[in-house]
C-alpha cells in the first residue's frame, strides 16, 4: 500500500465531514487550505466561493479567499474581499494591512498608505515584515512609506 500525503488524508477526511454536513463552514475553509497547499488552486477557490454563498460574513473564509485571489493574480477580486473584510471588522489591524497590500498591488498608492496608517493606528507593528512584503513593493521609495517604517522602528526601539 502506498503512503498518501498528509494533505490527501486531510482532504479525504474533510470530504467525509462535508458529506455529513455540507454547510460546515470550518471544514470548507480547512479543505480549501489543504487543496491550495496541494496545488489544486481552482478547486480551493471554488470551495471558498461556495462557503461565502453559504455564510457571507465568515471572516475565515473571506480572508483565505482574498489571499487566494491575490496569489492567483485575481487582484481586483482580492481587493473586493479585503474591502468587505474591513467593513465587517473595521478595528482589525491585519485587515487594514491586507487591504493596503491589495491597493499597493493595484498601484493605488495614496489609498494603500492611508490603510497602512490605519493599520498602524490599530496596533500593527511589524516594520520588518512591512519592509520585505512584496505586496507593498509599489510603495518602496515613497517617502510616506519610509516615514511609516521609520516611525514603527522607533516605536519599537530598533
């Protein structure tokens, strides 16, 4: 008997959960994560879109769907999800940070900077990640971005 990858076992297990309870949102999100990691990206997105129809305010599904859209190059759809997440969780620093990333990818620099400022005001404080995040690459060299990095580093005592 050949050994199956752990992801394949997880996917099969989650298939059983979903056969029992097709509306089990956590199982849908978990299965989509495993499918994505296993290289079955279109199926992962399809599952999350289905989860979204069943529970339109499921933040875990929306966050993963936003990331998957962006990784798949579907940037406008990723941006739409990030905007929705910020509307549903307006005090979530990471939601604003992710929205800034989507805006930066689409070269909407002014809006991206505004969202980074909001993320920082809500407690986002990872200057090192911000500096190396490729999604924010369009902001590198922008004086406003450099000031944000400088402020974060000084607040941390670096």
